[in-house]
């Protein structure tokens, strides 16, 4: 706020984010060190254990780096092919859709490390039930974000940003698919198939980037949205297939698909619109 008040540029604003992140990192390291010291926990370096961890973790780390192609690179192409005003609209819609990820974080921070313990102690059925609950929670939050984001844009943004409302719905669905991928990848993680997850991320990113390159010059922002939703869907479906092949969880896929098909027939969905996306979810 101080930097903006005195009229500094984008570089200074980004620098403030870097400073705040460094302060947070130092504070967390200090707090962790104090807690370890209070509980007499000492750090021991073991080359064999470190090698095992790196074999498991490095593919996941590279997956995050590679996935930049579907979460940041598209804005570079938008800057080339659309106006700065359209890029600003996309950025605003992106930020409001990102609320879905933030709303899912408390549950994810509890469940993501806990699910391995649940699987070992309570079995696949209990773990699957909680995963079903997490998917229902994701769907509910997606509906809420799709419904309330346009109201917040109306209230807090100038009139020139109103067209961003039309993009929020698709971006929220894209984020929902991305979050779904994190909820159904347990089988691959249990069997330590992180290298195959890396291959899936590389493959889906190549498809997404290729579609962005081909579609953005002709369809502008719509081309980017189509590329993202296709790439994210391929990534999630591939992750589901791999995870189920590694460890078969009894997901109620057929029941959910029948329910969705019934709802689609009931509402006689034709063209895609905000109401139809919410109804489908």
C-alpha cells in the first residue's frame, strides 16, 4: 500500500511481494527451530535416506515447474495477441476464480498429508469416502465462486472490468479440475509413481501449450480458455487412470455419472452458459 501510495511502478510492487515472502520464510524457519529445540529434535543428515526422498520428490518438484506452461505462460501469449485491456480483464477473472483454490486450502492442508495415514489405518473404503466428501466440497465451492464472483466484481471493480464476469465461470471450472487432480492422485503417490506423474504433466503441458499457440491468434482469450480446460482435463483423467491402476479405490463413478446425465436431461442443456455450468457441477 505504501509503494502504491507513492506511485512506484510494477517492479517495486513485485519487490514488496519478495520482501514479504522472505520475512515469512525467515519467521517460519525460526519458529520451527525453536520448536525443535524445545522438543529435543535434532537434524541428522543421512545420504541414503536423502537419496530415497529425492527420487520421490524431485519428479513432483519438476512437475510444478513444468506446469508453469498451463499456469502463467498463457498470459505471455495474450500480451502478444490481445490488448492490454483484455489482459487486465483476464487477470481480474483469474484472481476471482483463484478464490476457489484458497477456499479448498484449509481442507487440503488437513487431508493431503493425513490421507496416507487414513489409508494405512482405516483402509481404502474410509479413504474413498473422505475423498468423495472432498469432491462434493469442491463442487459446492465451485458453484459458490461461480455465483458470487460476478457480484463482487460489480461491487468492487470499475465498470470497465465488468466483462471479466464472463471469464470467471470457465476459469473456476478449470481450477476445479486442477484441484480434482490433487484429490484423486493418491494411488500413484502410494506406489511412489511420481516419475509417471511427471510424464503426465509433461504430456498435458505440451498439449496445452501447443493449443495455446495454435488457438490464441484466432480465438484470443477464448482460445486460451479452451486450451487450458482441455489440457487440465487430460491431465486429471490420466492421473485418475494411473492412480487407479496403481491402487484401485472404490470411487462411485457410475452413480455420479448417471446423476449428472439425469440432471443434464432434466434441464435440457443446449448452449453452454453460466447457468448450465452451475447446473452441470
